[in-house]
C-alpha cells in the first residue's frame, strides 16, 4: 500500500482529499491528512477506511518527519512559509513534493539538490498559481507551433461571490484564506507594459483600477498581481511587449480597499491596544480625526470625495463608525480589520462562490494581428464545496495520482507546471470535472 501525506485540512483541501480517497481503494493508497485541527481532519476524511488523521504541529520536526518518511508523495496546502519544512524532509528522505502556492526564494535555492536527488518538487500547482500556468502555456505553445509571434499577454483571475449570493456593497465574501485578502498587494507589483517595466507600490495598487470584460460576467476591475516579470523567461515569450498577471475584483471593492489603505487600517506594522476602544475610536485615531466636523464628512474630505460617496456607506456597512468594543488585545491594525471582516464577509453554508479566469493574448501570424481570449467561470456548490477549493485542490490531486501511478514523470527539480508533459494530462482530466475554458479569436 502506497501512502500520500497531505499537510493542511483548511478551506481549500476538501476536493483534494475527497479525490485521493475516492481513488484510494482501486490504487491501494493510504491517505494521511495532517493538521493542527482534529475536527477539520475528521470532516475531510469523513470516516473513510483509507484515510488516517495526524494531529500535529507542522513546525515540529519530531511530529512531522516520521510522516514524511512514511509517505510515497507529499502534498502541502500549508501557508507558503511552512512548505520549506516539508521540503527539507522530502529532500532528506527522497520524497516527491507538490505545493499549491508561489515558489519561495528558499525553495528555489533547493533546486540543485532536488535535481541531484532526481526528485520532483512541483510548486504553484493550484488555481492561481497553477491552472493559469497550464492553460496559458498550452495556448502559448500552440501559437509557437504555427510560428506566431506573441506581442501581448494578460492573465486575470479572481475568487468572487456568485451573483445570486452577492448581497453586500463590497460584492465580496471569503471563499479562501481570509488573511491572504488583507495582505494582498503588500509587496507591490511589477509588470511589462508596451516594452517598459512598471512597478506599483502597495499604496497605489487599488487607485484608478482599469476594467476588463470577462466572459459571462461583464465588467470587472483588476490590479497587477505580484511580480509578473519573473515569469517572462518561464513562459518563453521573447517578443512580448506587454506581460501582466492580475487579480479580478468588482470595481466597488477596489475603491473601498483603496480607502482602507489610505486610512491606515491595513497597516501590519503598527500596534494598537484595543482595551476599552471601539471601532469608531480606532478609525478616529488612525485617520487623525480632530472633531472639527462630523466623522463621515472628515473621512470623505480626507479621501477627497463627497460625503454621499458609495465608499463612505461601504465603510459604515463594515461597522467602522460603530461604538462597538473591539475584543481586547494588542494587535496590528491589519489584525483588527481582519477580525471585523471575518464577521462581515462570512459566507453562509448554502451560499456559492465563483472563480473567474481569463487570458488575453495578442499575436502576429502571417502579418495579421490576432487577439485570442480564453475564459473560465465556475460556481461552487456551497460554502464548503466551493469553486475555489475545487480549482485549487483537483490539479494537485490529479498530478499526485499521475506521478504515483507512473503515468508521467515531470523533470527533476523545483518547478511549476508549464511543461506539456504535465499540463496536457492534468487539463484533460480537469475538463471531466467541468473545469474548461472557452476560447474566442478576434
């Protein structure tokens, strides 16, 4: 019996765990799910005789390493900074590794040793990053085969709330790790525009966001996602003049979040003693309110907008003007904000999320300029069986199955899924699960 170790039983794990447990009887697998939350593990394993619970502290080597040693392949859905603990164990015990999030510099530094060991450390194998890499490179390689010259590449992706469940002025609810929403954009962004390198600092990320029309949804706003430039060589587009990866949100969200940044409410580096303080007193302190006018008018003036602007009502809806006590502790403003958002943006059990991804590629073919769009829009079933969990978890599970069954052997080293040997079989199976893209050429 071969063993799969899954580290992490959070929001994005349900489809991954169910997929591997479903295939376990036929393949004679044991699926170990490791997490610090026993209830979360039990919920995901759901009594399967092929599942095994391991309640551990993933940072504790004495608890973690024996599980890695037992495994034939390791999958990590842990936060990015924790992947490296598992990676070091995998290298020591010669185990293949698949992770869902961005490849860190620390992971990249392991590439030589991973290659020497003949191991696969496949990172960025979820939705974004993940499905975006696979579908984009499939298109890029098909254009190369007909001698097309790619001049512009734009890729957009967003986890959103389904329209029928969109009932708040922010047009947003949590469908994945809430902390990642609050920290989104903190590192700024880099991309290529008309041949020039562009850098956007965090404070400017949500200002004057441009819009894009997404198939079957309509107009959405977008902001650049991290460092797009690091993918230029990996995507093999030497003639490209514009290259951007971006995140999709509703326009109102971007305007509101820009206001939160301007007011200092997303700061991670300050320390706010919440004892005896209300949300409105926190807002007053952070904004520098001096009791000269009403608070809404002061905030509007500070944000250089009218008092009846939608953004002011969005801030009121969050509860920032409420005389309600903040739970006592010393924490940063970002942590205070996150706790507030957890209650306001919580998704009810029967509500649905939505994932949207769209590539826009311009290329020259036989002297003719062509625009190709490739779009995917998927809705979840409910809060737990979300579109986000499905699109993050299934690519990982499919790759794990293919590697374990020796159907494919990705190149050794620390890599992402931009090679045909990986994306072809994975995308083929994803299509059977309803994860398909619609292509249009203009």
